[in-house]
């Protein structure tokens, strides 16, 4: 059973909370100025139900950002970055993260490092990414002299760009583009001139 604020939620309360958060993502993605009433309508619940769970619109957005960040961290973990072959883990991590960014873009843009739990989850993801890149370097997937901190920042930028400019491509195609660009770049294998 999931918890919020230290309390276990009943199954029906959890379904209502999920409906509200999913509706908030859809509604706020279309119009960031959406009201609590519009979110309640999109969730199919009474306005009082939303207000009972979230005292303010800001509290709802904070909860939405934390919920999406938890899904982001779980998506990275689901790719088995510490145990799967490094290239497989890199591809699967990329595809999973793109899924989250596609479905939870508004919430992910609101995730603030001021929230200690969001900051902790992002730190764990960063550490996981660095371990995966070390494994990839040790396996020969990445060059032995690759600067892993720089590579991680480039990887994040590639994922961000892919998520922002989807051009009707599905996440598997985008993940392949991201990983291919990260590992091979855009240069010719043996340039004749520099």
C-alpha cells in the first residue's frame, strides 16, 4: 500500500489520488494556469475532494512533482543499470526515462531540489548513471579516456532534447538516436581533415 505523509492509503483513496495526479498532469500540461476546479473536473471528482487532499494548488503541484520523480527513479531502476549488460542497460534506461518525460513532462519540469525527497531521488539517479557509465567504460562500450561527468551531462542534454522534440517518433526510436549519438556522435569514423 502506498503512503502519503506517513499514512497508508486505502485502495479507493489511492485510486482517487492517482486520478487527481494524472488529471493534473494532463490539465497543467495543456494550460499551466489551470485551476484546482479544472483539475477536479478532469479527474472526475468533486472540487472538495481535491481540496481535501491538497490544501493549495502549490501543494498539488509539489505532490505531482514528487510523484513523477518517484516514477522517474523507478524507471531508471527497472532498466537494471547495475546488472544488465551495459549497452542494454543504457538503451533501456534511456527508453524508460523518455517514457516518463513523455507522460510526466509538466511534473518533471516542476521537480525542485528544494524538496529533500526530490533532491535525494535525483542524486540516486545521478549516482546510478555514473555507475552505469563506469561499467560501460570498463566493458569497452565507452572510450577508456571518456570524462564520465561530462558524458553524463551530454547524455542528460540528449534525453532532454529528444523529449522536447519528438517529431512523432516513438520512444524506442528516440532511445536509439540518443544512445547512438552519445556513443558514436555525428563525426565520420576516420575524418580525412580536421
